[in-house]
């Protein structure tokens, strides 16, 4: 009996030894296979990285890497409501996700957002590319609220889905087709995109969570509250977060405060004015003739600034200030085409460009009227025309009158070689003596100095 037990034990041990050898052999094969796959994977990564760099530099730099410092990333996540059985609703869930994907794509297009990534029910959009602009934090937040509105009201939802949206503003790198200014590649692993994806994890259902960077850029227009959570991200950074429930009530067109009213539009266009100003000043810098020593970029900036200052003092509202500043920005743009009758050329430029910046036809006509008001001699018919006329000739009553008037003299000499300094001084006395400021602010601030200028010029005239 004992011998039988020993034999069975020996057989068992022999079987285990055999199995152990077989397992060791399989382990060796798996280890070799694993090492081979690791090497192959490394080679693939190296090839992908090499291909990426070659792609960036290919075909005589047709594609160029471009850095955008202020881009707002919108990360959208559609999930199932807590307690919903994913397995029993998988087909319905997928149908609903694709339904909202299509709706969100339309909203993104409306606000000029670029889709940069999508995996399953996660969508990433960006504003401020491929053309940079100052309004993208606001437009991205508006797009997000419109997505929330559609999500809440669409009957296809059927209460099994939840929506999480995170918004973050920062720098990104893109690969741009320079010929067509078309976005071709986006650095989706950038810190800005990564940090936005982390923000989504702390979002409440159907709510928007903003980074502190985005908050600072939209807080004047949206109702925001500090989120007490500090979000840890890479490089030992911690992001401050804010929740937003909607547009501020004074700027909202609906009860839920998801959609903007006319006052909101004005505020947005005042922000957008910075984009327009950058374009026009760059145009003047590049295209104005070099002999325009007075009618140059500095003069345009000066008139825009004075319009804003006098406009505030005269009690204009934000929309009137926008119209006035826009007219001031364009009023001398016609000098890039013609010195004579430049106001008409300025109007042509304004009519061509302003529709691209969402100015309404009636607003463009108001701006046209204000530009024509600067034609000498000034004959304003209302307060806005009076302000732009006073701003255009503000230097007549300022302490820098002499150096400014010298630039105008040098400019006129190019047009009329026979013009002497004596002739110029007599022309100035005649012009300043007949000139008047039309606004209370202009008369209060500049009339006293203007009389001093006349006396100074009289002393320079040779008998």
C-alpha cells in the first residue's frame, strides 16, 4: 500500500517537473516575444517621430509650425447618467452620441471653432486658430452654452446622458498650410489640451468649468463662481477653477442666460475692435507712403484715443463709442491709395472690411458718415461728428503743437515744393483763427492753448 502511494507521488512529482519545464519554456518564448515586440514598438515610435519631423519640414516648408499664444480649448464629454446600465443601453447611447456630435459640429462651425480631436464621446474644439483673435475665450464659452442648451432641450436625449464641458485658454502649436492658411495638424498633446481634459473630470453634469486663465478673459460677460478645487496637473502645477452658470443677466437674451443680447454683442465687438485695429494699423504701417510724416500710424492712433476720451467725457454709450472708434481707425486709411480725396478711399476700405467683422449695414453707414465728417473744413451735424472732428484736430490746442505741425509742414512740402516756412506759418494762423472746437470737452480742454499757438506763430513770421 505504501509502495503504491510512493509510486503515485513520484508520478505526480514527475508530472509537475514536466509541467514546470513546459511552463519555463513557454515563459522563455513569451519573454523573447515580449522583448522583440518592445524593440519593434520602439522602432515604430522612432519611425513615427522621424516621419512627424519630416512631415513638418517637407516640400519646401509648405507646412509650417506656428505657435498660437492665446487659444481657447473646449473639451466636451458625453457620458451616461449615474445608475444607468451601460450594457443595456449601449446601442441607444451610441446613437445619441452621434446625434449630438452632429449638432455640436454645427454649433462649432457657427462660432468658427476647429475640431482638433475626437475619441468616442469625447470632442475637443479650439477657438483662435488658424487666424488668431482676441475674442476666442468669449466665443468658445458662448458655443459651450449653446451646446448645453441643445443638450437640455433636444428630445433625443431622453435623460440617459450627461454632459461635461471644460474650457481652458493657453498656448498651442499647430502645423499650418501657409498657402491656404488651413489648419493641418494640431499638437493635441500640448499642456493646454491636456489641462483642459483634466478640467473635465471635475465638471458637474451639464455645467461649464473654466480655468482661471479663461475666467480672467470672460468674467466681465459671464456669471462665474470660484470652484474650491485646485486641480493638480503636470510639472507640479495646480489650476484654479471657476464654474459658470450663464451670461450676466444684463447681457442675456433668455431666462436661462445661455444666449447673448444686443448689449453683449456690443461688448464682444469692442473686444474684437482690437483685432480690427491690429489689421488696419499693420496695413498703414506697410502701405502708407514714406513721405506722410503727419498722416501716419501715430496720427490714427492719436485720433482713436482722443475719440474714446472725448466720447467718455461727453457721455456716449458703448455702441456709440464703438462706431466712433471704428470711424477714427479708418478715417485716414484712404491715404494708402490716394492723397487727394482720401476720405472717399477710406470709405471704400471700410465698406470692404467691416462686414468681415460682423458690422451691420446700418452701422457701416454710420461709420461712413463719421469718416466724411473729417473732410476739411469740418462741418459736423451731431455729437458723434463733432467728437471725431475735434479729435482729428486735437493737436491744435496741445502742448506738442509745434512738433506735430512741423511734420505736417514737411508732408505738404513734398506735395508743393514752393511752400516756404513763412507761407506755412501764415496759413496756420489763418486756419487756427477760423477753427473752432465743437464739443464742450474740446472747448474746455483746448481753446486756451490754441490762442497761445497763434501768438507763438505770429512771432515766427518774417516781415
